[in-house]
């Protein structure tokens, strides 16, 4: 997917995902839902009928529809090899039918009702209501002894000859059965904190406790190759013998992978589903539009198309008398014919940053029936029209500014202060013919220009940029004495200074030199910083105090950041005070990353026109007296298109180790280039390694922190690469650090379209910070951190 939706619901922590009912998963045959498939002597599809006094089961086989036990209501059903099973309403008994629909009761106990059922090929298992202890029948062997005395499952699924479950108190995976693959699957998931699991023929897929999907096991047919894998991207799973399918949370459509590509089709494009369930080599789903059942796949029919079955309208969930914690499904009373309600699943999604402007909530995970879709569509089209109008106006403003200031004509030049930089040319380069006097003209009119360009709350800061004399700034720095030097920026050296009125500031002085090229570079960076910072005001961006322009001197005056650059705290071994700072805690590192992400998000989403920084790195993230992180140095920044658009500036710009490979190689710039740089910073925070470092382990060969960290994250070995100065995460920090690692891994994807947006990153980091303060994770094992491979 190109970008994730930024219209997301309010903050819900990952812990809530653990404690709330999880998205349904179905293995081969499936965990219990209101739709079931059976394979063997004949393919059978069953559903629990909606809109009747009795929630009976009707099945489709060999072109005929058959009603099973017309006078009995069922909560849920599941199928396997020549077997369909159902839990009666209330959970007191479990009934199963063979290929000829001959019934047999496997369980009856009013005092210990059942609430979740899973059927594989021959094994049948269920969980008891309340305690969620497993019970198994027929080919379903009893699970092995549980570690630490645990006997409760959060999730349960069965496949070909084996079953797997996620333990409630540890979130660990336990597998058992006659198929030897069971122990292999369990080992492959070892030390991972899981939320749920779905089992197939010889593989399993599941969502971990931070909402990321991964698959393990046999991969001969591509069944492990998840097409896209962002946190909370999927809300349901169904696995077959050698394929996997999932429901996308965003629009409830289905995506399948594996089966050697045989499930790649467009039969169900644009169709929303309530639930899906797999057979050996086909899949069926319950559509949202009319609650009908559609089946497709290579094993379904010879005409390679999807088929809508002649079954009546099927319930999207069981009808219950209990109170629904997360809301009631639309038209629930009608669908249940007055016998209870259908509860919406308790779900989680990306959260809205608290500092961001209010955004509309997304459509619910369970889509409304047809009568309500038209109303939603009308509102959606109206919102689209409004947003389109605003976008058009913003585009016009961008063009006017672009022509006025000359930014579009490529006057930006790469530079760097702390680390080596890259300046590349990937095509014909227009000559820089901008006259040297352009800066003076722009400066003299800067205040009025900035007033015209400002919008919203920033307009009240129109006069904050003061004009200083060179003599005043020289006096404030003791004539730019070496002992006052504190760093370097995009076009010069930075000095600590104290103004005559007592204010502590940082002064950046442009490089001095007679060469025309140097002067033009200094002019360009100076113009860019002054233009941007004069109109940008945000708590996570460094504030501009003023400027000075006299003869060849170009100076900028900033708010002083007492605790310096993030880079120095992470990598300057000679600075004892900084290396032992408050940054040696996981919570503080996550907070710093969140601060920086919010600053970048402001540039991308709320600055008008939007801005691409182009040089996000740890040395450009500064820390104030309160350890609040702020993004600095806008000398390379450009007015950018919207985040999903791109354009080609005249030269690639950035810093070695941080520059977006797609931007450097193809010269295509998008907001996702900043996302890549932030991803590298996140890896720095996790590992304590520089963006490019030399290690004695590999003979001193320069190594990228991306190449160092990403393989370890994908292999589930994050704990081996964490910065030893911080130490092993505490129990309540483990998931937070893991979530930051997932986020970083996606940020440094080689393809920009596969990287998350800044809004998504902020949401993940907010959730991670909240987890650090959550002390209710005592039931989670403190073993090695689990990391997902895509």
C-alpha cells in the first residue's frame, strides 16, 4: 500500500489490544465463526442464518442447500475434513456432523460452557467460557503441560494434524499434534509475544502484541510472503494448505498470498468482508454489502471465478444477550430477530497525536449494511471535495512562493556540519545563474513576504525575527572565540552567545571565503533557513530569534539549546557529562524520538505549503533545558508537494548514512525521504551506533546501522543489538522498544511507498511511550524481545 490512512481513532494502547477480544483468525477449516467450510468427500459451506427466531445452520453442497437441526440455535461453527461442528447458543453443548450430516454430540455441560471452537482436518478443540482452558476430542490430542502452571489460551487454531494456541498469561505460542511441524512452528515463534494465531497446512500466521503480522513455517509456495506488514494493518486471518489470506483493517477487503500465486485475482477487488475462512485450496468470505457468502480460489471451481452461494443471509456474528462492550452491530436486532444483539469486535488502530489538529474518525472495522453505506459515501464525497479544494489552494500558494523566491530553480546546495555529506547529480544540471544580489533583495522584503506566506496561528509571530548588527553579535561571542564554538550547521559554524539583554542564544555564522561558489552556497542556505524559520513556530522545531546581513556576513540567531545535539549524547565518548545523561533510559529515548517525529510531522502535514527537511539526522535534533527534542537546520529544506507526490530537485542532498537511497539513486524526492532519515535516527537510539560506523568485528570496514540492525530485527534478535549503555528493557519497556524497532525497520524500507507516513510514526511512538508508563504488564514474560520478519 502506498500510504496509511491518517484518519485514525483516538489513542488506545497495545495493552488494550491484549486484554480486549482480538481480531478473529481462522486456520484450515477454521476457528469458530458464523461461516465454516469442510473438505474431503465433498466441499461443504455452511452459515448461521440471519433474521430468524432460531439461528439455525444451512449448508451448501453439490449444488444443494440443506438445513441442519432446524429447531436449534447456534453461536458459532467450524469445519475440517468431512466434519462440521457447532456450539449451541449458550455454549452448553458441542454438536458435529459428518459428510452425510449424521449428527453426534461431543460435549454437554451446563456448568462449563464453551466459547471458542477450532477444527482442523481431524482434531477438534474448544475453549471453556471464562477460564478459556482447552478441551479436545477425536484426533485433537491434549495440549502438553503448560509452563508456569498456565492453562488459559487467548487464541486457538487448528490445521493439518496440529493445533496451536497463545497462552493468556505469557503471550507465548504452544503447538501440539501428530504432525511433526507442530514443534517446528512453536520453535519458530519462540520468545515472541503473540496476540493471536491462525494455523494452515504446514505454516502459521499471527498478530503479535504490537499488531504486526508475520508468518512462519513451510514457505515453498509463498505462504509466508506477506505483501505488506505495518502495525495493525490487518484485522482477520484465514490459512489454507499452502496459502494465507487476511482482511485489511482500512477497507475490509481481502488480500491473499501463497499458493504459488494462484490466489492473485481481481474477483473480489473492492468487496468488503465481515469474515473469511479457508479450505485446503480455496477461500470463502461473508460480504458486508448483503451478508452473502462468496468463495474463490484454484480449488473452488474450474472457471477460475468467484461464486456467490445460494445460501440465505448469514449472521456476521453470534447473537448474544450479554452487554456489548464495544458497541452493537448495525441492524443487530433485526438480524437476530429480537433474540439478543451482535457485538462489534473490540479493535485497535493507529492513534491520533494529541498535538495534531482534530481529524475525522475512520470508518468502523465492521462496515455498515447497504442502507447506511450510501449515507457514508455521500459524506465521504463531500469531505473529498472540501479537501480537494484546500489542496488546490495550497498548490497555488506553493507555485506563487516558488516563483517569487526562486526555490524551485534549484538554489539549494548540500552541506553538513558533523558528518560527511553527499552531493550528487543524476541528470542534466541547470547552471546556477542566480545573481548574488538576490539575497539582499529578499532580506529587505523578507518581513512583508513572510506575512503574506503565513497562515493560521503563525501570523501572530510575524515580527519575531529581529535584525542584529554584526558588531553586536561579535561582542556576544567574544569575537567568535573558539571556546564559544558549539557545533556547525548547513552553512557555517555555531557559537554559544549571550546578548546584551542577557538572553542566551546560538549564533550560526556563514562560512567566510572569497570564492563565488562558496558565497552562493552560503546565500542559499541562509535564505532557506530564514525563509522557513520566520514562519514556522512549533514546540519541536528550533526557534529563530533573528538574523544579521552585512556585506559578506550572514548570521542567524537561534534559541539556545542547553543540552546540545542528540548525536553527541549517543556517540561522543569524550563527553562524560552527556554520555551519562538522562538519555540512558529507554523511556527518555522514546520520548526524544517522539518529539522529533512530531516536529517533522508538523513540517509535512501542517505547514502551508508543506516542507521536506532533506537532512534529518541525530546532529540536527537538539535538546533544550527540559530535554525536549527539536528539529533544527533548515538550510537544505524545500517546499514540498503532498506526501504521496514527488518531484525532482536539481541535486540530491543529504548526509551519508541518512540520505534516502531512492532519492539519491533516482533523484526523486518525497516526504518519505525524511521518513528514511528518521528511521536511521531511531536505529541510532536503539543500538547506540552511528549511522556509519566501523567495528573491530569486521576488520574496521564501514558499516551502515541499517545493514547492522535490520537483519537482527527481522531475525527476532533485537536484544542482541540494543545499546548496552541503556541496558535490557524492563518488562513494561520491552514491547515499547519492540514497537520502535518495527517502526524503524519500516521507515528504512528501500521503497518510499512502503514506508509509513509521519502521522503513522507519531502514533506508534506515542503508543510506545504509553507502554513505558504501563505497569500492568506484569503477566508478560520478560524473556527476549520478539521481532517480526516480513
